[in-house]
């Protein structure tokens, strides 16, 4: 039987397990990436594992998130990452060089290779035919040390693209349409594989916009074939020799299939506060706009910037709109500076930001109270912009920039002719902001600032677990709720005790205090708990507060893995209605925890307050059971190497 593309790459990299969806497999990782807001933790953990030099084909440490430097903390973390990377054989992409996913795609991604990144949007690499997966920092640390990456073999869902995009429709509209159809939990446990005649007219950066936002589907990853267009892109990057052709077998089979007709796609927008709350721009209507932000790892390519510049040329941003633009990388920045496009943006009144995540993660440019902010980004969770009352819409660069001129949300088809942008035959490739690691054997002093605090370590599982239900939350709780990130908190990503004071506070300001007063306990949640980021801080902060288990209707993939890695038990209700059987403050007891978790049958938790027994399932592989028993992956790894 023929293989699809995802299966082909997995087969090539399979270390353990069988490629049967739902069973645990492990794969060899060729490349890793970290960024600074998850990177400090990942390298602290790498150091704790104690392997002297990375064993991957290429590992890169990026600085792109924490670039505001309003205090010493960010700069300290940058120096720590620079020195620890150099010492252990990791390339270092300096602040200013660009957003990790954009730079990785341009300079390092290789079709057919595996990439594990400590950022949920690592699947951007799928645009070039990589199997690129986001994971917690500890999983990336293990992969840097040469360990395989464990995951549940996903189902593979084919998205068949028919036809060709009409003028003013764009790659962003394709992924927004997929989100509309599948929802933010529709991709959990799946790889999304794109196919069909429609892909032939999508360039690599457009494909990367689509695979990037596969993270918003909850998918394990998304992937495009590697074809002539991929070759052209790599050639223009001076890396033709990295190209290999990759296609699914003609008789490949898929677990699911959906079809999207590009001819029929109209400009779309995801309305507040969820990336799947998608509607046609024309149906939303001409709402007044306060801010437009263009950039992020989703839409900051050279092609995106050129479209924006062409539309802005000779125009002026509407007086009531603040337009900010962050080109995705130094390469993009250099090219638009050299060809004059940057001048057109500046002349029109755009505020140009450095090549970094910036407003996407609330690092500056928070909009005004109650603002409508149109963004080309990938997440519009409530409060993520730094302004709780702001209403963020996700949409294409075309819609964003036309609306910045008109001052109202505008369907660009009524605006005039769509700009034509050609893929350049040669990109400016100068990697002078990527530092090589020190040669093996050369000693490098690792510089640690005072903001770098030890991370919490769990203890081996005890027989009886007891504690209160410390909080009860609803569906689709994001990691931005569990461990908020903004300009005030991001500088503390290497200081978990400090961050823990803000854990789950967007849901309940008293949670940290209550957790501490009760000596820890349990979190109760709805479905798709932990969607969004790969930040393991969303597990480490609860651990710091003594959380022993999380009981929900269902989990998002990366967050569940992070809980296991921290030794916190992830439990799902066997009967979803049992969610109603626990209220905040109820006393929960799990007897014979070790035996129950090992038994493979449902675990019985007792709600002592309501005198009820509730079955929950703890779906763990044998290895994950051992990790929970040991009190987390680091303890487990250390035990293994003794
Ligand atoms: C995000 O987009 O939420 C982030 C910030 O890039 C995170 C990583 C982090 O929390 O540091 C992600 O997507 O994984
Ligand atoms: Fe950075 Fe935003 Fe992309 Fe996350 S989603 S990596 S914060 S640009």
C-alpha cells in the first residue's frame, strides 16, 4: 500500500513503535530550534541532562520574542542563550536577525528532514516539506542530546486544494477556511497534508503561512510536498543542493479528506477571540479600525511585505489608524530597504518595528481600550495583545493594509486592482547575524544573570494524592490563560517562581494565592484545555504552586505532553457530564495512585465533598507511565542514565 508524505518521512525517521495511528512512536530529530522565551528553560534543562554537545544535524537558538529590553532581564537571557549555545554546539541567531520560523524556512529548513522546535509554530517548516513539530523545551533538550522524540502516531488528513486563488484572496484565507471547517480542536492528533492541483500556484512562503497556522487547528503538524516551486525557493536562497523531491505515493491513503476550492475563496477574517471564529470580510461589515499590525511568523515574508508596500505607495494611513509593520527577518528587511519598498511604507505613515515577534505576543503596541485591531497574526485570544478589552481580527496582509488606508474593515476587492508580486530569483543571503558555535574542545563560560532561577522539579508519585479543586474553567482554555505572556511577564521566563504568581490569573485573580494556601491541588477544565503555545511554563507554574493533576474533558497535544514531562497527571473525564460533579473547593482524593495509573484501566477519583466516585482516563504509554511515576521527564531521564 502506498504511503502519504507524512508517513514517508516518519518511516525514514522511525526509532520505535509502529506507524499505526493512536500508538506511541518515536522519531529521530535532524534539526532543532529554540527561541528565547522558551529557550532559557530548554537550555537549563539541556545542561541538567548533562550531554556536552548537541547530536543533531543542526540546532539553532533564536532571539526573537523578548526584544523589548525594558530591564536587564531580557539582555541577561540573551547572553545566557548565546554562551550556552556556543558551548554546546548550537548556532545562535542574534536579536535583529528575525523571527525563528521565518529565518529557519529561509536559511536552514531542508525538505524531508525532521525539525523539533520549542515553539508551537514550528510547523511553518512544513511549507518546505519538512516534518516540523512544536514541543515543550524539555522535549527539545532531549532531542538536542540525540534522544528520539516520542509522539502519538497521528492520523493524516488530506486537504485537497482545487483551483487557483482569485485576485485579493490569499494564503491566509486558505488556512482561515480550514480553521472555519475544522475548528481549533479539529486538528488534534492529526497531520494535515496538503495536496491537489491548487498547490501548484502557491509559493513556499504562502505554503508556510498555511502550515504555520496549522498550530491553531491543534494539529501535530502540517506539510506540503517538495516540488519544483520548493526547488525554485531554495535556489533563490542559494541552497538548491538542499532540495529533494517529495511527493506522496500515487496510491497513498489518508484517514480523512477535505476539499477546498480556491476559486471560491473570498477574503476572510477570524473574529475575536478565536482563530476559528471565521467569517467573510464583506459580511462582517465596515467596522471602524484603530490599529493594524502586519508581521508575525505567519505573514512577514518578502512577498507579503512587497504586497503591503505596493498598496501603500503614494497613500497615507487613515488618521484614526495606527499601522505597525514588522518584516519577518533581516533578509526581508534588507531587501525591502534596498528596493525602496520600505521607503513607500514609511512615507505612507507606517511605524516600522524590528524583525521580531513584537505585538503578536503583546511585546509592545498594545492597542487602546476597546480598540479594533486588525492583525495578520495567528492568534487573537482575549488579552493576548496586552489590552483585555481589545477586539483582534486575524486576516491577510491585503485586507489589513487596505483597511489601514480606509480606516474601516474593507473587502479589498472593492478597492482597486490587486498588486502583483513576483517571487525573486535571488534573495539576499548574508548570514552574518548567525554565530557559529565554539569548536569542540574550546571552553566557553556560560553567563547567568540574576534573573535565571532554578526551575521546579517534581517528586516521585505518592500513593495517595489529595487536594482541593483549586479552580474550574471552561472549554478552549489557552496557554495564554494558564501562563499569560506580555511585555511585563515575558522577561521572567527563566524565573518560574515569579511567573507562578500570575498563573491562571486571567481566569481567576486569586488562583495562585488559593493554590499556595491549600498546598496545591487539582485544576478542573473543559475541552481542548491548554491550546496554543508550547510554553512549558504553563505546566511548570502550576507545578511550582503544587498542582498534582489536571482533570478536563480533553487536552491540547503539546500542553498534555508538558504536563507529563513535569510529572503532573493529565486526566480526562470518561463521561463528560462528570465535569458537573466537581465544583471549585471540592476535596479530591486519588487512592493507590501508582497502582491505578499502572493498571491501564480507568482511574477512580473520589470527590470527598460530594461523596462521589468519578472515573477518569489517564491515557499514557508505558514510557509516560514511568515518567509520571518518576515525577517528570528529567527525573526519569536521570534514572535511566544511572
Ligand atoms: C506564541 O505564539 O504564543 C509563542 C510565544 O510563540 C509561544 C511560545 C512561548 O510561549 O514562548 C508558542 O507559540 O509556542
Ligand atoms: Fe512569535 Fe507570534 Fe510567531 Fe509566536 S506566533 S513565534 S509570538 S510571531
